[in-house]
C-alpha cells in the first residue's frame, strides 16, 4: 500500500517500457488521436491468445489462497453464477464504514484490472505498514476481479447467453424484440451473449418488460443477464448493510492509440483514461427530478484521487503517469452502464479505460499498465479511508488533459 513500494515497481517498469512509449513526434494531422496501431509510437503487438493474463481458474485459486492466508482479513464470497455456471467471486477486505466496490472484466477481454485487483488484495491481506492498517480501518473494499467469467474465458467482450434462454427465464418476453445490446456473436466467436455493461438499470428492482424492448443506447438496460444481476444484488446487499455504497469503480480497456492533448505529457500515448458517468448534457440534469441523489462532482473527486495518486507515485513525466480524461462530450449518454445506474442511486463512480485491449501488448507493457491501475486504486482506497477525497475540488478534473475529442474546431 505504501507509495514507496509503488515507486520502486514503477522504476523497474519504466526501464523496460520506454522503447514502446518514447516521445511522440509532432504529428502533421490535426487529430493526434488518429494513430495507426501497425506502426509508429502506438505500435501494438497482437497476441490473440492473451498469454500472460490469469485464467478464470488461476484467479479463483489466488482468491482462495488470499482468503486462507490473510489471517481473517479477506473474505471471498460467491455472489452468483455466470450463464455457463462459473462462480462470480467477490473478495471483501477492511472494516471501515465507507464502502468501495471495484469491478473488473465485465468486458472479458479487458484484464489489467483483474491483475491489479489481485495485487491490491494481496497488499491489503498481508501488509502491516501504517498506510495499509489505516486503509483497513477506514474502508470496506469489495473487489470483483472477474464480473464476466464466460467472456474472460473466451477472451472476448460479451458474455455467453442465448436469447432463447433469456425468454425461458422471462416468459413475458416471448415474441418481444431482442434487446439492442444482445449480440449473435462477438470477436469471431459464434456464441450469442450480452454487452453486460449496457444491462444495468437505475431502478434496481426493475423486472424485464416486453414493451421496453429492444431499448436504445442512451437509456437504461434490463438486467437480463445473471452476471449483471449478481453485481446489482451485491450492491443492494451492501447498501442494506451500510446505508449507502460510497463509490463504485469499473475497470476497462480502450483503443491503443490516443495521444494526450495538453498537460505535462502532451502528445504522448495515454496510459489510463478516467471518467465520471455519461448522463447527457448539463451534468445529467434531466435525471435529477427522478434521481436526486446523482452527484457528478463526487464522481469527479474520486477520479481525481486516482489521477493525483498515480502522478504522485511516478512523477508526472513517467509513462505510467500518462493519465487523462476519457471521451466525454456533453451529449454522451449511457444510462444502462453499471456506473451510471449506481451513480443515479447516489454512488460516486469512476471509469478506468486502460490503453489497448488485453491482446494488444506484450507482457511488459501489460505489466506496466497493470501497475498504473493498481496504484490508482491504492490512491483511491487511501483517499477514501482518510476522507481526503472529500476535500478535493471536482472542477479540477476538467484541468486534466484529454486526447483530442474535446475539439474546439471552428
Ligand atoms: Zn470495456
């Protein structure tokens, strides 16, 4: 948990990572995020086997080991099963009044977050330094290293579930259109499934109804998949226990070629992009009448705690600290994402988008990005445990660089 140990790991990663992320030359084209993965400064490898990432069985075994060796600090629960019958694990650590849920791999091919969570849990399970003890005392962390086990095992984005099986479970949907975020196949794998990160609804008691289908991208989802229902149920259980869930973090990956615009690393490839909930114009003002607990500024404060922690740990010139804002034009609106649904219920939510997909980079770059994610999570844990996150100015989030989407073209 100590920033010192993070910095040591960062130095080691820096040495191996520099050739891949050397300073980008000034680009001729106006949009510097239009990079080419096949060449240049954002060159990626292509490892479709996704070697180097933990399998579902390996993650389950590591969680069991952590529970067995943590002297009672870590408790691992099964919060549900995937459509193919794999257990969905949640690891809980800490005894504080504030509650943080961190979810990874809801998109099964986005996996740095899973490794980062195992590292974070290991530190919290075994550390006896003052920072670790303060975190355990001030916070209750519930980690979901693999929210989409079936997708992870296929190394693809979507879950595995046929529409026929959905209708079998919800007979009222017989004859209704298929939900817009259900796919017949994904990444060349001919199995149907859901984009689980569109399957959430701010009405946490929502029951699927045929007149709501197929739905639209800007609106809420329908809790049609067992994986999203398991996450919803975990949220409700924690809200019952603590009164509120303070924060929810969702760990993802993005494209490999997005250069920061502005800031101390102007022009370099972004490593981790952060975001608050995409709920349309005026900070989601249209939702406030029905969902008065929405607090976009609280989400931005939590995102800032992540970003500042990464920059303090590595120094603002380090490739590990190439942090910026994720794509967020005013009109961007995805009410069916988990982070949006929970935010509308009063939880501060932060999206991590890590550069590249799991197969985009070799193990060295993957390890470096994993380290950045873990450091960001450690910073948020510390900031929530101490209450420092409450003292940040959420408007400072907008001072962070983006990667060219926020154009002011004339
Ligand atoms: Zn994703």
